């Protein structure tokens, strides 16, 4: 009888999109083509892991499950899919799909960057300052795209460069620091920091108290 030679081929994985942008609170679908595999890859031999530490994601094949990730395999079109059900800023990173058959394994990585409205990381603090000093009121947020910062007092913007003693400092794109130099007594009051991007706005306030040092006057000279 003639011998039969069977050649096994490990799968090659190709991401439909190597990088995706997710929006907070919405779902996002990651898809990978499984190519050239012989024998075919079985659904149980497809695993999705965090590409930075190879920890597997908790997945379910039931879309209605409370598990945060839904996994499916289209054997006809050779597509493996992972659905991130509720995208958040914690969803950022690399997602590795690994498929295995008797010949070996292949993998592909898809990166997610999450967009959402700004969230406060550090609120501005109520501050006491003495007339003539410099004060920094700091507001810090987390967001993608990066937020734009505006500071106002009594509804009037003070951080746009129109007032010489007031300026906006940004050591990092996530920080908006209002700098007031040579503080005057009239600068006291409530200051509002507003951080905005195209997906939303967040605001926080702080009170600035200004102290006037006592003045010492000489008693009148007796005549």
C-alpha cells in the first residue's frame, strides 16, 4: 500500500485592525483571521491574553453573561473575535490572541486606546496666601483626548492671558495650574477650573483667601 504523507501546518494569525480606539461605556470588537492552519484550530484552543503579562482574560461564549469579555470563533470564515463589553480607561493596552493546533501556535496583538470625557485626578485646594505672594491652584485630569483647561473667577476667564498677573501653566498635558503672581486682596474668592475635550467636561472649584499683613505705624510725636 502506498504511504500517505500528512503535513501539519501551525496557524498564522492576522489582526483585522492592529489598533483600535474605544469609547468609554461602549462595546468594542477585536477580530483576528486564523490562516493556513492544518488541522483546523478548535474553538477551545483559542485564548485571549493581556500582551504585557500574558494573563488570560476572563471570557464567556455567552454574550448575555456578566463576564466582561465575550469570545467567539467563526469556523467557516476562520475568524476569532473578542468583544470588550464595557470599555473603560482600564481597557487600554494590548490584547493577544493565540491559536493552537497539533503543529504549533500563532498569535497576533491588537492595541486599544480608550477615549472618554475628562475625569478629575486632583481637585484644586482651598488656599490661604499673603498679599504680594505667588499662588498656584492646581487641577489635574485623566482623559483621551487630552483636555483643555480654563480657569475663571466669578464667571470671568482669568487664564487666557488677558490679565498680566494670571497665567496657565501646564507641566504635563493632564495638568492645568493657575498661577497668580503678586497677589492682591481683591484676588480673593472662588476659582473654577473647567477641563473639556470633545467627549465631555468636568469642573471643580477652590477658594482663595488673601491675608493682609498688619502695618505698624508710629505714634504721633508729642509737641
